[in-house]
C-alpha cells in the first residue's frame, strides 16, 4: 500500500510523491525525539495533519477486508490503540477526518497586541514583565510575560544587546555632516594619500564578549566554565598604528599626503604640533567623536579577533608584543585597501542619517 505525501520542505503546493505507510510511520518515529526543537516539532505536527486524512483510509480498507487490528498495526508499525480508535471512529461516523479544533483561546485581542508592541517601541528598555504588568492594568485581564514575548516576536521585535556608541551632541552631528559633505566626492586616489592613525590598548586578560563556551545546564559556576579577567583590563600594551595605500616611508610633504588623527588630547600637545611642523606634515581636519568614520578601528578589531583565536594566548607582556607584531605583519593588505576605499560610502551614510551614528 502507498499514499500521497506532501513534502513539508515545500509550501502546500509542494513536491508530491508516494511512500508506504510503514515508511512514513518510521520517519515520524525517528523525527519526533526529545532533542527536537519546538519549531521542528510543530513542522512535524503539521505534516501529521496531512497524513492523518489519508493514512486511516488505507487502514480502514485493510480492516474492511477482514484483517485484524493487530495485523494492520503491525504492518504500519504503529500502536494498536491508534488503529483501534480510528476503526471505531470510521464505523461510527463513516470517516476518519479529524474535526476542527480551535485550541486554547488567545489571551489578548488584536488591540492588545498593538498596545504591547507600541509600549515596546516607546520604551525599548522595558522588560517583558514590565510590559505585561502595564498591559494587565490597562486591560484588566492577566497577561504573562511569555505571552508578551510572543506578541513582540509576532510584531518583529526581539531582545538584543544595544550597540554602544559615543554620545553625540547636536554640534557634533553638524560638524560630522559638514565634514562628510566636503569629502563625499573625494576619489579613491585622494583617500589613498591619507595616513590614517589611531591607538588602542591590548591586555593580557581579554575583555572580548565574543568568547563563547559549551556547557551543561546548571553548571554556570563550574571552574571549567569560568574565565578569569581583571576588572579594568590588567596588564597590557598600548599600540599606535597607521595604515594607508602608499608606502609609509614615502610619507613626506612632496607626496602631498595628509596625516589623520582622532583629535585625542595627546595629539594636540605642543610636542606633537612641533614634530609635525618640523617634518612639514599637513594634518587632515577630522570631526570630533567620530570613531565610526575611522577605518583603523576595524584593524584593531581584526587584531583582537586574531589574538583571541590563538590556540595558546599570550601570558606575558613580551609574548603579547610578539603576537601583535606577528599578527600585524600577517594582516592582508587587501583588508586595509577595502577599508580605505569604503570612506566614500561612510560619508554618504553619515549624510543620510544627518550626522548620527553609522553602522561601521
């Protein structure tokens, strides 16, 4: 015996092919396991809804031929009580189609759902429990935080960590917009003669939040699942770096190059000003509080990822210095070239948001 199965990987008009009842029972038994995620179980249940309509009709034919319930259950590899219940239903109603069931009624109305989403959009730092309490007070019906979370997911809102950026005042936004408007039409060769500089600190105890571990439940404080880290970073080294499309040794006034820094106080000291004047180096005007426009920040992120990916992380200052030098030397030049050539897009994006933060 065989019947039509609708492949659950497609839509309702999906792939249609024929398999045996025993094979479909075997697939169901294999797929529904305690390790299945909730979405996978619901997908299998939806598939069962399609099978339920067709499988009992085949079984009823076997019973009408005079076969026993036990033999039919053994052939299809399903429970005896399942076949017996369907056979009694077929004898009573003449069909084995499942009746319509609406399930548990929703605890919220469409208006409540819109109210929940509106609360989250007005104050994005509210927890699901706080929104549930406010909604319960407004509607007079008890609503759990799990219901609120499902309604927010249905409205396209999910709990995520916010992006951390430096604070910007209206004056900062105006200066950023003005600077981007002046440099939006710069060609790639003009960006190529800019020497982008910046400094960053690397510590022995990594403060990266990208490190993940595999652990069992209820084992958060197990010694193997703890990463020891100093609160303020511990010992480390301060690195100053520069990147540009031209060779650094040719960076002189004859090449009409520009020196870029991020307006940090250490770059505005008298000694720094005198050094630039003595070398006849022209400094590029740069807007304050604009780390998202400094492409070398991505270079520091690249170095941090390379250090974290090392099998044996450095444990002394000497090892940390050697590791940074090796990773800097191994950095592909294509990465730096791609970052420098992205300055035009950064300016356009900053202008589009009127000087606000950009996703770089």
